[in-house]
C-alpha cells in the first residue's frame, strides 16, 4: 500500500473512532413499573434502566428516553418523534401501523379487582353490567375487545377513565367504582407498599388478559430489528435484564 493509501486508511479509522454515536429514541408512556413519573416530573422504571444498560454495553448508538402518552404513542411513532417502544404488544392498537416487532422475555397479566365484602366471591366478576369500572385511559383491555376509544368505553362498559392505576385502586377501596382492571405487576408493587389494603381487595382468579411484552419499532428505524435482538439477547444472557426486572418487582423473565 502506498504512503498516501496508508494515510487515507489511518484517517478513515480515526474518523470512525471519533464518530458520534447514532441517536436512537426510545418512547415510553406511564405504565408502571416499566415507565413511571414522579410528582416533580422525574421519569424512571424498567425502560429507563434498559436504556442505561444499552448505552453502557456499546458505543455505536446513544439510546435516549422520550416520553409520550398512551393515546398519542401511535401518531408520534409514525411521525418519528421516537423510534421504538419496549414492553409493548402489537395487539394494543398497532395493527394498522407500519411497525416491526420483536418478542420479549417478560409476561404480564391484567386483573380485575373489587372491594372485599363479606360473602362476596369470585362470582362477583362474572357480571359487569351495571357496575362502574375504573380504567386507565389509552390502555387496551380484552373484555372491551381491545377498543381503547374513550367514548366507547364510557358508553358500552360504564367506564371511568383516569391516568393512574393507583387512583383506580383507590377508587375501588373508596367505593367510587365497583371494579377496576390493573396490571398484576403494578398491583403487587402497590400492595407491597401498602400491605394494609391486601385484605380489603378481592382479586379475580381469571385475568382480563395474559400478554407478552414486545419491542415495537418503526419500520426502517435504526439500529434495525436484528441488531436490537442481539443487544437484548446480551442483556438477557448476562443476567442484567433479570436484575433490572427483580429490582423493579417483576419476576416473569423467561429463561
């Protein structure tokens, strides 16, 4: 190789080494414990922990958390406001969107809850007609055919819509609604903090839905599905993902 060729090669290598990492925006909406926000606006949760670990394990991409809202997440992904979502599910309103998805390692359940009353058993959940039910606005529920339209939920299911699973539990305890549907991971975390409420709640044996979490990515977005699978496999195989899940009160990682 000529002197000029060696110089060009060294220049290219130096340029690549100094290249800025490609930004990758990871969206997230309030979905404890995967994404949550404090009263002073500080975001935390499993998604942000995974973002941090992805940045620590490689330097080609810089993963950044971008907050969105449950109802806005479709349009904002399509518009390029962010590139992907962790701990999502393609059945939650994504059927008409131009996305790719990657099956994840975490399972979850959504559970009906009611106030515990002497003589009330599991049969209470069999009939929901004429019962008021608290739901999180923008979430998708199997009993409602995964239709998240607020007007439909209010008219067809007598729903009270909120933006807080904690509020929904409290409304059940305070007799403001008859039922609520909450994720099992949030319910267990809430009862761990407030064990005095465990005996005051009746939890349905039959779940509203069982679901598997996926990575959902806008088609054509960097780093691509194959590379993201490799990154996430490394987090899982190294035990890092299991530690993140355990730290956030989730024990459903698959081997």
